[in-house]
């Protein structure tokens, strides 16, 4: 009994010392700092999980089968062409199509057709999901034409490199009643965007076109504001949103494929693309369309149209 009381007394006398040691430890080692959601970001895009430096051309493609966005895709090895061809007008970009394929023969036909085109660097086909991924500098329209020449229906479903950019692609659609067209924008790098456009219903001749400040279409192009030019680019000779001129042929059709330095797709969402009758924007504009976010690579694998249930290439 005496031994028990002595042990109890020793334990009770040690408790204050233990508490004092714990208090001293908590003061000497503050909790680790965590990023504050209210802290301003110094970057216009989220920091990529994998630095893009040193990963050129196949940077996105090499990571494609291991990214979260491609978890429904089969890990198919990318088939590459020898890298001895000259760069095209457009910078290389990863583009995804949904293609109506039934067997390995379809896969071979699609691969052979695409790999024989100048500007195509690699092709990856997932038969189960009926998805074809293409890395190259060829325009979307030329790739679609090549796919349809194999006798298979195809539809663009994604473009860009979403692992490096939260918003990697955008689209503006002109839906008439006179002028119809589509403009696709895709982020290639932090300082470069790729632009492709096709129009119909224009008067033959040259027309100015531009990215304007606002997406307000209440008065058509007249209510879209001035040409977009962010404050940090005010020193440029021409506004950043100035896209130059388009030349429509005798049928009223015009196409454009090119790249724009310092243009960031994420800054354009909700703005507009406007077309003008003249080459100097002296008129109020003849058509405009709002720029909306478009699906990036690995973000649009739906085979059924949500409105009517038909397959994506049968949906109008």
C-alpha cells in the first residue's frame, strides 16, 4: 500500500512538468502554413502539376494515359511518325475526335490515313470509346475531311492541353441568319494560342475581325465594345484582340488558320468575336458571337446526345 502511494505521488508531481514541456513545444513549433484562398494569385493560370518546360510536342500525349481526365481511355501506345518533317503554319496541338469505328480494320484505316498527312506527328486510337487522338499542326477541318474520307463519321470533341491549363479551349459560333461560322481557340503555351475559323455568308472581299471586350449581343456587334486589349499589353502597336482581316471568296466563304502571341484563352471567355464589313472597323459590325469555353482533351467522351439520345455523329 505504501509503495502504491509513493508511485502515485511521483506521477502527480511529474504531471506539471509534462504539461510545461508540451506548452513549450507548441510555442517553439507553430503549425505549418497553408495557402490562403484569399491570397491573390500572381499567375493567370493554375500552376501545372508537371512543368511544361522541356516537354515539347508530345508533352500532353506522353502524360495522356495517366491523367485523371483520361481515366476512361484505354492505355494505348501512341504511334509516332519520324520527326523529320517541317513545322506547319499552326503550332502542334493535341486534338480528339469521336469516330464511328467497329473493328481493328477501322483502327488501321484511320491511323494509316492520318499518319500519311503532312503535319501529323502522332495518332492514338481507342476502339472501345471510339476516340481518336491526333498530335500535329494540321487544321481541324483538314483532319475531319481525312477521317471522313475513310468512310467513317467523325466529330471534334476536344482540343488543347487541360493538364497544363484549366481552360485550354474555347469556341464562338455564328448561327446566322445570314452569316454562319465557327471560331476555335486553343492554348498551346502560356504565351501562344492557336486560332482556326471558317465562315460562310460573307460579302466577297476583305473583312476585319476582332476579339471585342464584351459578350453583349443585344445590338449585335455594335454592343460588344472596343477591341480587347488588356492593360498589361497596352504598349502593343495593335490591340491584342485585333485578328487582322479575312478574305471571303466569290461564294462568301472565308477560312483562317494561325496563331496569336500573348493571347490567353482563359481571358477571353464571355467576350466576343466580331466581324466587320470593312477592313478598318469603320462600320458598327455585321455579326458577332460570344466566346464560350470548349471541351479540352479528355473532357468529352459522351457517345450519346443528352437532348435526343442519338449517337454524337448522328446529332445535328
